[in-house]
C-alpha cells in the first residue's frame, strides 16, 4: 500500500489537531459531563446532550490548546511533551491560538444555548485552568489544588445543564471529582517526576516521590471514598444512591486504596502507574454505577 503526500499531510494535520486539543482527555471530560446530565435530568433531551457533548469538548480543547501555547518552551524540555505540535515545530503559536479562541467562542455559545449557568461554569473552568493553574505549576505544588477546581467541574456541569441550578447535588458531584484528582494526578506526578523536573513543574505535595507524598495520596483516597458514598445517607437532595450502588462504589474505592497503600509500601514507578490506572477505572465505573443505579432503582 502506498501513501500520497496529500494523505500523509492530512493525517498529520488531524493528528496534530487531536494532540493540541488532547482528544482523549477531552472525551473523558465529555463522558463525565454526560454522566452528570443523566443524573440530573428528569426527562432526557437529546438536543441538550448533543450541545453538552460538543460544548464540553470545545471548552476542554480550548483549555488544552491555551495550555500548550503557554508551556511550549517548557514542553520542549520534557520527553513526554517535546513532540507536541508546537515545540516540535509542526504548528505555529498563531494557529494554536486561533484554534483555542475559536473553540472558546463555540464552547461558550453552545453551552449558553443549554442555559447561561452552564456557560458560566464552562468559562470559569477555562479561566482557572489557563490563567491560574498553568502559571502556578512552575511555582508551587499548590497548583494541583487549584487545577482540581476546573478539573472537578465536568461531572457537576452535566447536572447544571439538566437542572439549570447549582445545589447540594451538583456540589456533591463536584466534591467527588475534586478529591479523586489528588491520588490520580499525584500518581502521574510520581512516575513522571524526573521529566516534570526538567520543565520545572512542582506536581507532588512534598516536592518529591517520598513517604510524605504517599501518605497524602492515601488520605485523599480515603476522602474520595467517603464523599462518593455519602448520597446513600439521603442527605444530598435529589442525588441518591442505593445500598447496592454504595457497596459497589465502596468496593471500587477499596481497590484504589489498595494500590495507594501499595505505593506507600513499594514507592516505585510501577506502583504509581498501577494507582493511576486504578483511579481511572474508579472514576469511570463510579459514574456508570451512579447512572445505572438511578435508572434501575
């Protein structure tokens, strides 16, 4: 099979577009938003679902593109990022800026059509991620706390899109994803510690992959489990969770906690990668369980 120069060029453009918007991450955010929508919706509107999916992708894609523009010189220093479109020279800063700005405008308009509150939280997410979290990463490990704020919005955003309101239900969804991010991103910061050092990023709470960081990962894993099962107690308004659903979520949490304890014991890159993967499975399956529990209850 032979390839023409045109087809190679087209493939490269598509690949770079996927990288500048971090398609995989963006789609996972869309998944969270849709899960939140199903939890909040009293009747399903497929128009709202479509708008939420596209609007969510636009907003996350814009944040990622702005991030790569700001960090282009630092990205060039790290193995995992040096081949990104901008530092590799395949995409100009102006092109990336046009993509980011276009996505921001399209995202705000799309989410505003659902309701103004959804657009507002989407705008807050972009602002915090690009204007606060991104510049803080080279200054303090507290950047992870700041980054957890926009990172926790998607699950909540779906509920706001469905109900046009922010209450204890949306706040609980926000809290679940907020606490979950610490074991997840600290695990990533652990096994990429040496690479992050090249870019001058402070991603671990103690500044290094040590016992102190492992202890904090365990603590936040426990908090994640507690917050995740709270709806079974009936204190979270219309956001409910059956006993069966709570048991399933609790068991998932114990699996993630087991890997956090393993990281404390082993303090190895392999253990950190295992924790990261278990955290991804945790948040994905939790959202599926929550939605399934609502419709099967």
